[in-house]
């Protein structure tokens, strides 16, 4: 049920999103997404512990 609600709210989100993560070598990386659903999918696949999903201002 929560997945359905999350999918619907992500679909109507009109903001751009960044996924930021810290790799095992201590380097920060950032990837830009236009849709939150794509950003969340990429975020969920990242194997790193230090990561975040943030809205672009």
C-alpha cells in the first residue's frame, strides 16, 4: 500500500532531484534526475551507506 502511495506522489512531484553519495574511497558523487521516481530507483540501488536524496533548489 505504501509503495502505491509513494509512486503516486512521486509522479506528481515537479521538482528536480539529486542523489548524493560518499563512496568507499571518501569521494562525493552527485547525479541529477528530472523525475523523483528515477532518482528514488537509483538511490535504492546504491550499495553505499552514506547517501541522500535531495531536491534541487
